[in-house]
C-alpha cells in the first residue's frame, strides 16, 4: 500500500514539474516604445484601477497587415504619446480565441477603444494611418470626458 501511495505521489510531482517546464510564459509584445499588455484580464484590471480606457489590438504572428501596422503606425513616437492615454492590450487571436469571439472580431488587425468600465466600445474602422488613428483616439477620449 505504501509503495502504491509513494508511486502515485512521485508520479504526480513528476507530471506537475513537466507541465510547469513546458508551459510557455506569455511573450512580451512591444512595438516601438509601446509595451503592450498581452494578458487580457490583467489589462482590464489595470484599466479599472487607473481609470484609463483600454486599446484592444487583435493580432496574430502570421498576420502580414498586423506586421505592417506595427511597423508603420505603432512603431512611431507620435502613436506612443497618444497610446500613453490608454492601456494598450494586444490579443493574439490564435491563443485568445474566446476574447476575439466576445468582441465579434471577423478579421485582423482589429482595433477597439473601450472605456475603463468596459461599457463604451468603439471599433475603429478608419484608415490605418497615424494621423487618422490618433485623431479617433483623441475624439474617443473627449467623448469619455463629456459623458
């Protein structure tokens, strides 16, 4: 009996250590000087605690348009300055399909501005230029202040 229990305990410990060794931590996601939160729940909690709206960016490693957006828009200082007024959250649709489904994402890249309480959502549909995106972000901030 003791040998059976000992074997079971050792097996469980070995299984747990294998799982913890093979589990990949979430990789940081950085574009230019923007440090994106990659954990949706942590990002939402941060928004609630700070009172900042959050910026959701639905993306994937294989997405060519996302890579272009990272380089041509999110990689610039102008965008980083505007993004500082938001909690930036990058959602990989391949590993966070449920979040993408909750926001009814039909294609990527998809961009959303969301109030800190999650009640006011705006899906950005404009052109993917720094000027247009920062203008829409600032307009969203003004609407939040005037609600």
